[in-house]
């Protein structure tokens, strides 16, 4: 997390003249480290950045709630200054433009496709943002090895613990 944009800037330097790195980054990761958008504009190393804005740390929210506890502070809508109707979303297109990049917010997947065609023709780093769903994902079938309490008064936690123990029976150690 936080390496995507910096990593792509390095890739753009290493592959200069042979291609344009495409970065797929979450809104949380973008917030962690985005300043190399500016570096890439200054150095003339173009990249295309797609920001998937699902309103917070979607994967961590899922991980937390999957362990039988309520989500805590992962999604913007659950932040301390609560405004569920209008969470404090960052305007990523404007943010990127402020660093000299070209940018567009996309309203749909079709719009993203059109914007990608445009992004390929631009003369500098171009950032596209799109809203995504924090509660939908493609299961990978792997266990993120976090601990679930063995003892808890919460039934949901006890259930999550049992589920994890069962899942770990399938672990192929040393493979
Ligand atoms: C440096 C660092 N800090 C924290 C984490 C833990 N972590 C993994 S994914 C994640 C949230 C990612 O949020 P976002 O980029 O918005 O992606 P989403 O899960 O919403 O798709 C966090 C905090 C990490 N992997 N690396
Ligand atoms: Mg996110």
C-alpha cells in the first residue's frame, strides 16, 4: 500500500520510450502516497493512474467485519465526523490537476473506457477516478492470516473463529 504511484514512476523511468505504466490504486492508498504524480509531471515520465474510490479502506472493513466485529473507522461514512449522506470524499481529479496532471472523473465503466483512450493520447501523467463499491469483491479463496479471539462473549466472533479453524484445516504447510 502506498507504493503504486511511486513504483510506476520508477517503471516509467526504467521503460522510457517503450510504454506507459498503468496504475490501479485504491482511494486509501492514493491518500497514503500520491506526490510522485507531481514528480512524474516535473520529470516528464508519463503514467496513467486509475483511482478506485470506494469511500475508504474497503478491504480492511471487510476483514474486520468478517471476524465477527462491527467495522471501525475504515469507511468514510464511519469516520468520526459522521455525515452519512455526504461523506467527505476527496475530489481525486481536482487533486491530481492541482499537481499538474491531466485528470477526469468517470461516471461509468463505459466512460472509463472512453477516458482511457483519451489518457493514452495525452502528453503527461493522466489520472482517472471512478466510484467503486466497498461491499463487492471477487473472492480470492485465500485466508488473510489475522487472529480471531479464541474466547469472546460475542456469538459472531465465536462463529468467525470456528470458520477460521475449519478453513485452516485446508492449509498445505510447507508447500
Ligand atoms: C503501508 C501499509 N499500511 C497499511 C496497510 C494495511 N492495509 C492493507 S489494504 C488497506 C486499505 C486499502 O484501502 P484502499 O487503497 O482504499 O483499497 P480498498 O481496500 O478500499 O480497495 C490497509 C490499510 C498496508 N498494507 N500497508
Ligand atoms: Mg478504498
